[in-house]
C-alpha cells in the first residue's frame, strides 16, 4: 500500500469490476454490471489464505489507526489507512482518511481518483465527479480519472454522450487503451454508440 503503484491498482480495479454486456439494451434492460473477481468455487486452502490476509489487513488498519491518533499530522499514514479502508470496502472511512490526508498536503491525481472511487461507492456521484476533475486538473495525462469519470457519468447520471466524451479523451492519450476484459476501449465506445443509434431509431 505504501507505493504509488498500489494506488493505481485500485483505480484500475474500479474499472475492472465492470463488464458491460450490450444484450438487452434495446429492450430497455440496459447494461448489466458484473464483478470480475467472483470465481466459481474456492478451495479450503484458498479460504485459509484469505482468512490470514484478512487478519493481516485488520492488524495493519489497527496499527495505522494508532499511528494517526498519535501523530495526526502524518499525511502518509492517513493515505495508507485510506488505502486499507478502500481495500476492505469501508467507503466512508476511506473518504475520511483520504480527506484528512488531502487537508495536510496537496496529494496527486492518483489519490484524488481513489477518493472519487470511494465517493461513488458511498453513493455520492456528484462528489466523485468533483474528485475526478481535480485529478484531471492536476495531471492532464491521467487516464484512470477519465475512465472513472466516464463510468459515473454513464451509470449514475445516465449521460452516455458525456461519458463517451470522457472515454474519448482517454483514447487521445492512449489509442490502444483497453477495458479490463481485454476489449479495446475504442471498440467498447463504438458498440455503445451503435446501440444508442439503434435504440433511438426504435423509439
């Protein structure tokens, strides 16, 4: 958790938990969202390892909570605590930790994007967009913030045109960008545009 790489992984994980299936769009069902990390069947050894990891994570949280209590100006500890809350799906606690960290230092695009992800999961999409916009303002070439912004615009606000615009900004930065399941982002956008066109034609 102590590296920037960890922060980027969380942002891309947020993207990766969505697979968009186009079937059903025309019938009004819309896009179905699935988790990619749900695997069919877990062995007893895997279960045991998960329990160990959970215990280690909980202990790490307790250690960092003690650290920020003793040294509340330690912005790095607040950031790492936010990451652990992020990984354990404690959205509101993650928001609090990230916000405290950002009160103590300016942060970076990765941290603002992590905060935006947590706002979205906590049911505050407006604040998520604000956080992603701050990330973009800090780093004009930051792809994860634009990808996440597009997801919020699409799923939470029902604004496919604005979502596509955000994703197309990603393509300007990286024409070979792919979604988590390996689909080229440009193909993903093209499919959405085609379904929007067909849907409008059938109305």
